[in-house]
C-alpha cells in the first residue's frame, strides 16, 4: 500500500501489508518482506533485503554504494547485498551503505551513518548522528550513544556501552604513511563500558566488564574488570561484583 506517489520498480518484490510513503523510491531487486514500513522520501537501493516488520524512516537511504577516495583502503573490496533485519528500525535521515547488515530489532538513530560491510547485532541501538565506519563488527544488545565514532576495523562485542561523543581511532600515524602500515581499530570486549567524550587509541583492547571514565584518553590495553580514567588513562580501581552486567539482567 502506498500513501501517495512513490516509485516502486517492477523488479522489486513487495510482501503483504507493506506501507510505502509518498516520495519513497524502491529500486530493482529490492525485497520487502511482510509488514515493512517505508516512510516518505526514503530510498531503498537495488539489491537490498528488508526483513519482516522493519521500519525505514523519512528520507533514510538504504543500500547506497560508497564513494571512496582513490587512496582509501576500502577501494575495490566486494560488497554483498544490504540486509535490514526483522523488526529493526532505521530512523529519519539515517544512511546504511551497501553491504551492511543490520540485525533483528536493532535501532539506527536519526542521521546515523553505517558504512559498507559493517555488521550491527541483534537489539543494538546506534544513537543519533553516530558513525559506524566500514568493516566494523558490533555485537548484540550494545548501546552506542549520540555522536559516537566507531572507526574502521573495530570490534565491539556483545552488551558494550559507548557513551556520547566517544571516539575510536585506528591510525597512529594520522595518515602519514604509504599504506603499508595496517589500520587497527580497538577491540571492546563483552560488557565493557566507555564513558562519554573518551578517546580510544588504535589497537587498544578494553577488557571484559572494564570501565573507561568519561573524557579519558586510553593508549594502553585495559584489563578485564578494571576502571580507568584520566589523560592519559590510568587504573583507578577494580569493577565490583555489584557492577557486573549479569546482576542487571
């Protein structure tokens, strides 16, 4: 069902009880499973699959191929079809690039940007205006707050919290190399917490159930169940049993 003029390709597959808003565009080889809602002005690019009950917000763009600089490490790498999982929500103005995979019941906030080949796990929330760069793996039930930057190649395991304005980085040379130096994003282990406005330097590992204080600059690995804070970050204490994730489930 459409609520006004929309472009729907004859080569698209539209399931039962879908709603497509005025001005929306659904291109070739798109698959909309049952009960999908496409709000006004959204663009669904060719080859995208949107699973049952998912919702795509006003003016969101799904499945667009990236436009890369000639020196980008991502140039020439294969892109698989974009998949938006069942009952997930892509909010207004968000962009999900080709080859990304959004898990079931995930929420991608207004104006968020999910780049190619990244995976967002089931039930994870990515906040307004946040960027998940290319080739990132984010686990299930994570909470990535507003205006977070998750750099290319990062790994974020299940149940991780990343506070607003936090930045993960992957290049110690800041672009002053010929491409032979590998880019290595941080690894955030299960259930760790990263405070707002903190910066995690390349290849740093934040251990399971560890905690990074707000505004910290983390340049060294953080052991499991350790609290660090400051610039540069230093060990403050251990995470207590009462602070472990399992007690809040």
